[in-house]
């Protein structure tokens, strides 16, 4: 896997602002109840304008949970083409896990997020929405990579000739990521490489022993 460069000063400031907005939204919700919290109040506590709020979060609920639109960086996309990073299933699993992680505000508290969801179950729909966004983004990237003119590894060229295999690979990778998420809470969001690799191996063993 490629080693990503450390974030720039501008990126660090952006991440800090994102976390400040989330902290403000989550704290206000726990203090007053989600129905009594407004974006104006969140912006005021975070020390930003309402316009700036929408540069970071699409909705109040997203800010409360600390979830954002997924991001597929060039470094993450490049994993698909790195044969030394593992076979194509391994590469797609790590790519999908990275995009899942991009929906979570860095530095946000998992216990607090769990507390918020328990108090307001309707917030689950926002997590489901963001997971769906991430899956569509990765699926589109895989489809584009196998259909384009760029030189690709042999295992991806084989997939290009069988579009149904691209879909099957994507859904299998998604199943692995979800399995790791439920078996090792935080394994995906914390970039636990060992947990992800163990999840891949478990699926290989199941497929091998049942087919």
C-alpha cells in the first residue's frame, strides 16, 4: 500500500474546523435535545458562519453524528493498480474501507456517536445514507477502471471482460468490510489492517470450504 503524505497545514485546519462543528452539534444535542437544536446555534457555538457550516456538513444530523460525504482520493484510487498490495479482492476491500473511513469526522468520539444514536434512533438513516454513498463511489471507480484505457493489472483486465464479475467482486468486498465492522467495532474506522486482512482470510476459508 502507498504511504500517504502527512496532511498540509490547510488540511489540518479544515479537519480541526470539521471536528469543532461536530463537537458543537453533538454537545448541543445532548444538552437540549435534537429537536431543539438549530444550525444557527451550532454555527454560533463553533464560531463559524452558517455558510461555512454547509461547506462541511450537508445536514444538521450529519453534523450531530460527525459523518460527511465520502471522499475517494487519488492515493486511495491508486490502490486498485498496485499488484504488490495483494490480489484484486484485497485491493478493493482496502479501497472500500478507506472510503468508508472518509465519511467519519477524524477525531470524533465513537462512544458519543453510539450514545446519540441510542437517544435518537432516527439518526441511523444518515449513517446508512453515507455508507450507500461510499459504496456507489467505489463501485463507479471499479467500473471506470476496468472500462478505461489505462494500463491495469492482469487480474483487472480479466474482470473487464466479465462485467457481472465486477459486480460480484464489489458485493463480496462490501460483505467483508461489513463483517469486519461488526466483528471488530472500530476495525474499519481505525484502519486496523490486521482486522481487515483477517476478515478477508475468513471469507476465503468459507468460500473454499463450501464450494
